[in-house]
C-alpha cells in the first residue's frame, strides 16, 4: 500500500468529521479559509512543516506553535480539532486531512480546482479569463485557481482540472511540432 493511499485513508474520516461539524454550525467556508492558509504555510515554510510533522517534537510544543500560527480569530472548534490531532498523534496526517477537507468543500460548493502553470505571473484579468474558460469547460459553479510559475514554458499556460490537462504553452506547441516533423 502506498504512502499516499495510507495518508488518504487516515485523512478522509477526520476531514469528513470536521466537514460534518462545520456544516452543522455553518462554518464550512470559515474552516476552508483557515485550511487554505494553513496549506499554503505548509508548502511555503519547510521549517514549519518539518516542526509540525516531526513525531519526535513534544505535543505541547506543537500545540503552542499551532495556536500561535492559527491566531486568536480562529474558530475554537478548529483549534480543538488541531489539538486533538496532536494528542492522538495524527498531526503527521495534517496535509492529507486539509487536502481532503478542501476537496469536500469544493464538492459541496460545486467548485473545481484548476492548477495553472504559466511562464510568468498572471495578472487579475488573465486569472479572471481563465476562471471563465474553466467554468465553461467544466460547467462548474465556481473555480478555485492554484497558480504556479515555470519559466521553462517560454510562454502560455498549462491548465490541469482533475484528470484533464490543457497544454497551451509554447513549450508544448514546440514539442507537438517536433513530433509531427519527425514522423
């Protein structure tokens, strides 16, 4: 069994339980915003990620850091949930739990995740146009963009929505031309 499958299997029940609690208290979006922030912090700060996910570090230290990072404005249910993960030694599954919760929230809101890789940083107009195009393609009510920059694309974008990939990059076009010329 792969590590990703194990993470998914452990993370899913926690995410579903939290989603159930959030729906009962009308806090789904609030939890989602906190989890989006936490997810970006985990991906951007290797030091924070290693600290929180390290099984050797004392639970009390992790709790103190998590409370500080989440801030006083965070819902007490969510703080208690995080403390429970530390107490039950399930904090190592924080990333898959956050990912599963955000997936459940997207499904609930009929939102799709579009991962967009571009050669340069996209401006607001370009992001808006991409959102509209993805809405038209997927017939989703809303689109959540996750952008990244890869200068190797030369120009254009690569859009990934679920298992569908749209390669509109110059690198992809050059590769397709090269393949057709070599036939």
